[in-house]
């Protein structure tokens, strides 16, 4: 694999900085949007006007400070005071009005116009190089500030709820369709005033191994309402106008059924959640009341490390509508290549062993026949690539991927090795899937 193919971004030994701009990872060099939809941005802009937090005055300060800098540079003779300085100040007066109204898109647009004006003035030599560098740098800071969503919603007052999404599978063979447990946290204003996009981390680990360095698990109150969401996605994204959805993969934690280590059941259980978020599947509360996801615009971004990121790869490979982007971190693209090296098993009983690790405590005995089937069909005796492994190969279905992909992988990861990243990347490239990547020197991205 050529790490320097078009669109490839390689960072070594640097921390990962997550932001809401992840939803539009692209490789085509076009201007990127930092939100999942312009309609959503408009809703946020309109809502800001009615906020009680006086965000407008805070957001205007940096523009007002830039105006002060212009006056100081003009007094120092770095800008033609009568012509160039006045033009810059008038331009920023207009920007400031948009900021006070919460019209974020217009702020960004006209600050980019401010940068064009600076370049014209430098060309005409009515502004010094020193002044240009100073003002251009400060302008970039303002654009960066407004180009991402801002924390204008209350995390403390957010709605927290649990639903069970119905599937068409019966993996535990109890004669009833499996249901997938989904914990949700979203801004209280959703539904009535705005519809928001979703950040989803689907995982098999919410009861067993936990997430992050601290192995954080979900927690609920006595009524079953989620009160602890592992990691920081909820803390970051909910105040910025996103819903965060943590789904228990089939057969794990509070979901029904049996896990199948990357099989169709695993993937379709999470695909069903995307379908529900887009009105194509049903969900109910614990007492049987149907729940409609009328609070979302149906646009979903999936993120996760290891198995979580693998689920993102697998769901994207189904081509499901509504999945806008995925951020697979140290993720598997083919389970055969995870458990085999050119046909040689790294160790025996891998799929069944992992299924036994992640299975819900209430389903361990029920799912033993499924684990026995995994052992038989994975065929450790020959190490051959067969139908079992073909169903767990996601990169062969890259042609179905409709989501953009922001892949993150450690170059020294000896668990999920770099071939998982490279073969996925190559197939995405072959199928013109919008993509970006971050590669780093450590084994794994431990903070996520």
C-alpha cells in the first residue's frame, strides 16, 4: 500500500483531535462542511438567537479585538489609515452584526471575504506584510471558531432514554425476534424545535471489557434510564447539538440474541439501529410502548475503536441509507486476516472465544450452541478461507459504501495489524469513496 496516495493524510506520534468536522472526511480537495447538514446548521443558528447564555457578546469579542488591532496597526503606520483601515473596519462591522444574530454561516463567509480584502490590500501595498500576517492569522482563528458547532445546549438537562430496536433475526433461536438495546442522550430541545444528527458508538463491550483506558461501563438508574455514558462523546457532542447513541451489539449487555464475531448478525443488529433512526425499523420502551425517532434528521456518524470501529466498517459495507460517515479506529476489515496469517491460525478457537468474552451474562449458556457452530465453521484444522470468513470480509463490499470514511490506525498495532487498514483503504480508493486517514506510530489510540 502506498501511504502517499491521493487523499492520504499521515501524522506520526501526534494526539488525535476530535471535532464535529469528522462528519465530512473527504479526499477530493473540495471545501469541507463542518456539520452534517446545512439545514441543521440553520436550525442551530435560529436557536442561538433565543439562548439565555448571551453567546453573542462572547462571539463578538474576538471580532471587536481584531478591529482594535487594525486601529493600532494604522496608528503605527502599518496600514493606510484613511483608506485601507476604514475598509477593513467597515467589513468587520458587518461581520459583527451577523455574529450578534447567531448567523454563523454568514460570519464564516464574510471572514473569508475579509481575507480576500487583505490580499488585495497587500497587492496594492496599502498594508504592510507585518500587518497582513497579523490580521490574516487572527482572521483564521475567528473562522476556525465559527466553522465548528459551539456548545450552546445544556448537557445537564439533556434527555436520556433507552429503547429496544426490533430486528428480523432470531440468533438465539428462542422463537422471538432479537431486540437491540440502545441508550440515547440528546439535547432537550430536540423534537419540538430542532432535529439533530447522531454520533453512534455501537459496541459489544458495554458490559464486559468496557471502553477506554478506564474500562468504563454503562450505568443506569433504578428505572433503567442511562446515567453513565462511557468515554466523552456525550460530553462533547450533546452540548454542540448532536445526539449520542450507544448501541449494544446483538447478544451483548442488554440486547437479545447471540454474538457471532463479525458475522451478519453482529452487523445487521447495528444496521437496524440506523434504520430505526431513519424511520425504517421499530423500537419500543421496556414496557412495550413504540418509540419513533422524530428528534433526528436521520444522519448518522459511527465512531469506535477496535470491535466498535469494526462494526462501523461492517455497517458501512451494507450501504445502509442514513449512515453519512464512519470513523473506524484500529478496526478490522476482514476477520480472516485477524485470525489467520496466509492460512496459518494465529491461535485456535478465536471467534468462539471472543463471542464468549462479549456475550451478555444472561445469555452465556443460551448461546453455547452458537459458539460451537462458530468453532466448527471457522475451521481451524485447515485454516482455509471459506464461506464463514467471506461473510466477515467487509472490504470486498467497499463498492456498497455510501458513507465517507475517516480511518485511524497505529502503524505498530500488532493486534489489529495495518493490513486491515491498507486493504480497506485500497478498496475505498478503487471505488471512489470519500476518505481521509490518520496513521501514528503507537500501537493503538489509547485515549479513545
